[in-house]
């Protein structure tokens, strides 16, 4: 359908809905509600405006009345000032008031105070009589002194010694005969005088009457019963703004001839009180009318909705079919019921179908229409399809089901069916879900299999082991669980890259699968760990051939990136029910047996024994003790001398750590160093060894001994730490030892893990002045091209090549080759593990520079080392200073 057709259909649908009563009725009611409230608010707004206009008219009337009252009062005061000025100029300051009194021209003393002030600001006469004070510093005096304005000046409300009550000063200037300033005349009055006309009947409880100067300062202001003065007022939009923020209708007019304004205000609430009553009544009327309208509309809508619901139910089914069947990927079949003479439904006849139904059945629409369900698919009665349609007819609603198709008439493996009952029949919507089912199966496979090797993963292995144990419980059989770990895999992964490591795992997994019998299972447990589940009698002899085939298959070389690589495997076996009654216990015991195989040299198979648990517990106990050994000072350093083969002198020592366990005595490094490396505690222990060795060497030098070079071993984990260089620098700084007397020994296997990063780190150490030595040379994977780039000074021949010197021509050839190679690279050579005179003679004869071993000395304490060294220059107090306590 094109866009125009869709729009026409949508328009027709909305027009039909608009004609339905349950749609149009709420809209009509909504319009009435809007009309009610619009009219109500319009009337309220009109009344509000009318009330405001009435308030404004009242305000203008009162403002005019008050203006006239104040103007009369001010005219009287001004007239008094003029008369007083005239009298002073004619009779003098002392004679003016008595003459005016005799003539009855003075204002009443109860309301007004009349005063005469000379040019110096001194009050010379007053009526009623008051104290003679100086007003020279007052603003009204200075005003007339500085200018001859010829006008009356009105001061702010003031208090002084002569009149302690607040009062206003109305003043005029006095001139002498020459027109010079001769003083002022004053009429004082209470500010309340100008607000005494306040009437509550007109102004209300919070109305305003006031007198405001042209400068905006209030001379007198009455709001209700409160009289104030002195505050500033402003005007905005013809409204007076007071600091107190009183809401009012107000107005202000200037007085002619005087710098004053009259102020009148009405409390906003009082003139609008009638309007507020009307507004509340109007809102209540509108609310009641709206409630009645909503209630009546709801009743009518509910009645119309019930009728529309039944009509929509039929129309929805028709529209659903029409919309869905046209271009749907689902097959639609419209079927009408077929009844027998008794009125029972005995079949369904197809009356309509879409294109997808044609593709799924292989019949055209014309062929399908007229066919009965049971005639087209006779199996429908036996496989439940006919019963499903009947259930939908009886109960109504939408009914769904999925099933694996076995009918040859439908071209799909998995089907999903929806059945919707309609009048006298049903609509069946059938979807091909074969791809979804295949995807679910793939996802299930991925969830239970390793993505790299395709073997069962940890989850599936655990499930199969539980199932196998349950079967063995019922049958009385046995289950063998083998835990396999690849030996040397990490070295391949680090040396050749992760891609090579992944390829190695896939090859090994395929070889293991090829070694199994029917019913056995191999899975990848994680990393380079695999698990075998072997069904059998539980005897070692039954599993031994399979395990041996697996071990030999893993041992065969694998070509990775053009390079042959060989790894072995360590196998640990636990047997149900003797070694455990559940999957978790069997796996744990098989893992323990695997570690036992590694401890015995790797590349072998070990069956679980109860002693292995004791070994694991011992290992855990030692690990727990290791955590607090450093804090409790249980470690100590021994020093093994290094001897120059040419003259037999001791030129240096190697620092070797020992653990004085409080319960188990002295523990050698071969037992606790691997644990420290595995747990990460080697970092803290290595820092302690480095710092202690530096402090001890510095103590020897301070005691007068000839300088020795102390060698400290750096573990793989220490070397890979990013802060190694900073740790070495800190140890040198703390001890104060010169860097040339420190040598770090690093194994070549550690360097080859990440050659580029290792060489860069060694260069940083060498730049500090610290020497570097490669330990156990010949046992790793160093290449000559890499060796020449190492910033080292010494090669140490591993003791495995020194042990058989004089007896093994092969070891002699390797040792002499290492010595020659080192000398050509301008490196010194030291041999470790020298225990016989024959070994020393061979090394000396072949040019080896240095040696260390039991032939000269075992590792000794700092005090014992003194017997092997030349005495210091001052030997008396030296012994007490040779030992470093840390």
C-alpha cells in the first residue's frame, strides 16, 4: 500500500472513532467545561477591573480633599512666618513676639511653637517660652544662611534640647537693612498635625495619609494607628513604594509653592473585599456546575463505552487479520467450523490464506480454499492440532504453542502457532521459527563450551561430573577426575605472544580429545588447565594408559610461527568414591594431586593421597606465617663471599635471606620464596632485603673495612614492578651507600619475557651507577643478539653446569663457551656452586674471573664474615658496629 492509501485508511479510522459516542461525548463535555471556566474567569476579571477603577476614583477624591486640607494648613503656617518676619524687621527680635501676642496674631502654643533665631544661630525668642539653644548646625539654618530663596523651607522631623518631641520646622530668612542674613523665623509643629484628618470609615484600617518632601523623605506618614516619618519613598507605575512593602492603592501630588507632596493610600484588601467575596462565590458556582457536568458525562460515557467495546471486539479481529495477513512473514489461515447433523464441530474448512501460507504448504490460495483441515493434514487429529483449535473455540482469547514439525505438508522444522477465535471459526497464524531455534541451540552451546578450543567449559564439566557421579552411585561404578596443567605455557605465551599461546591450546586440546575412549570427557577449566572425566572401575591401571597417551600427546613438539615449541603437562587424579563423594571435593583433590606432580618435577601423573591435604595445609600455614614474619622481624640476611680466582681475595658478597620461624626453625628460601612470589609478598620482602643489605654494607664501610660490592637478587615479580628503579634509589638514599657498591642479579628468563621493556629498565638502573648481573645464565632463552644489548657487567654460570666439571665433557664445553662468549662481550664471569678443588682448577684454567660456593665459604652472618676479610684499620670497637639491626 502506498503512502496515500495508508493516510486514507488512517483518516477513515480516526473519523469513525470521532463519531463513536464514547469519543465525542468526553470532547463535548470538555468544551462545556472550558466554556464554563472561560466565562467565569472573564466575569471575575471584569469585576476585578471594576473594583480597581472604583478604588482609583475613591483615591483621587480623597487625594484632592487631603491636598486642600494640607494646603490650607501650610498657607496658615506660611502666613504666620510672613507676619513674624515683618514684626521682627519692624520691632526687632525681642519686641516682635510681644507685639504679635498683644495683637492676637500668634498661633496657638499648644499646636505651634514660634521662634526667632539671630544670625549666629542662637534662639533669642520663642512662644511658648523655651530654652535658648543654638541651631547653627541644623540644615534649615544653613539653607537660609547660604541662599536667599524667598521661600519657606520645610525640615525633616527633628528633636532638640528645647523640644524633645519630634516636630517639623517651617522657616523663613530674616534680612537686615542692607539685605544681609540676619537670622530665621521658625514655626514648629508635631508631624501628626498633618495626618489628624485620618478617617477609618474612608481609609480603612491600613490606609495612608502622609506628607512627603520633594527629596522623597517622609515628613509625616500615618498608616492606620501608626505614625512614622523619616523613611524614603519611591514611585513606580503611579504606585508609592514604602520600605515596609505595604500593598496599597496610593497616589501622591505636589503642593503648589512648597517643596512638599501629599500622599494618600488605600489598603489593597479593603477596596477589593467585595470583589473577593464575589470571586469566591463565582468559583464555587463554576466548580459545582463542572462537577455535575463531569458526573453526568461519566455516566453517559460508561454506557456508550460498553456498547462500543462489543463492536470493537469483532472489528479488532477483522482488522488484525486484514492488516497482518497482507505482507506478513507469517502464514495466515482463516478457517470456518464444519458441524455435523448433531451440531458438533467435526472439522474446519480453509476459507482464506495469504502468500506466506502458500509458500509454507506448497499450494496456491485457490487450492487451499475449500480444503478441510483433516482432509489436508490427516495427522491433525492425532497430533493435537485439531484439539488445540477446539480449545481456542471453547475458551476464546489468543492461544499459542511451539512444536517441532513432523508433517510433510508443511515446509519448516520448528513452528510457532497463534490461534484467535472469530465468529464461526478461527484464524491460525503460523510462523517458521527454525532459525531462532538453531540460534538458541548455538547460544546454549557457546554457554557450555570454550570458545577457543570448543571443549566443554567449567559449567558443563561440573554438570557432567555431577551426572556421572549420580550414575556411578546407582550402578556402583567409579569416576576418575584428572586435573591437567600445562608446564611452561606461560613462557610460550609471554615469549611468542597470546596468539601463539591460543594456537598451542587448540592443538593440545585436539590431541587430548584424540586420546580419549568412548564415554570419556575432556574440558577446558580455564587458562592452561584442563579436566578429564574417565569412566571405569576406579583402578589406576584402567586410567593409566589413557593418561599416559594424553601426557605423551601433549609432550610432542608444536610448530608455532615457524618455531618448534615443546610443553609438558602435570596431571593430578582423584577417584570417586574413595577420594570424594561430590564434584567439588573431587576437583579440589585432583587439583591438589596436580600440584604434587608439579612439585615432583612436572611432566608426570600423581594420584591423590590424604598426605597431599597435609602438604596443602602446611603450605597454607606457611603462607599465613609469611604474612606477619616481616612485621615481627623473623627474617635475617646471610652473606656468601665472592672470590677473585686470580688472587683469592674477597671482593664482594651475595645477600641471601633466611626465615627464622618461631615453631619450625630456619626455613630455606627454596620453600618460602616461591610462596612469597605467588602471593605478591615478594615485593615487600625484596624491599627489606635490598634496604638491609645496603645498610649492612654501609655499616662495614663506616667501620673501616675495605669496600665490598653487595649483590641482591631481584625476583621476577620485583623486576616487573613499575617502581623498581625508584625502590633502588630510595634504598641507596636511606642507607647513604654509593651506588657502585650495589649489584642487582636478574635471571635471564625474566628479561626475555618482555625484552624491550627489560632492557629499558636495566638501562635506568645502570645509569644510576648500580651494576647488573645475569643470574643462572645458560638455563633460559637468551639469544646472542639480545645478550649484546643488555647493559650488564657480569654473567653468572648456573651451578647446574658447575656441578659436574671435571666429570662431564658436556658441562665443561658449556662452561668454557660461556666464559669465552662473556669475555668477547667484555663481561666478567662468575661461577656459583663451586664445591671442589677440581671445579675451581677448571674454572681458573679456562679464564673464569670469579667464583662463590662452599669450597670457600657457606653463607655466613655479618659477624662471621669478619674472619674471611682483612682486618680494618682500627679493629677494637669494630665488632659492635658491624651488625645492622632492622
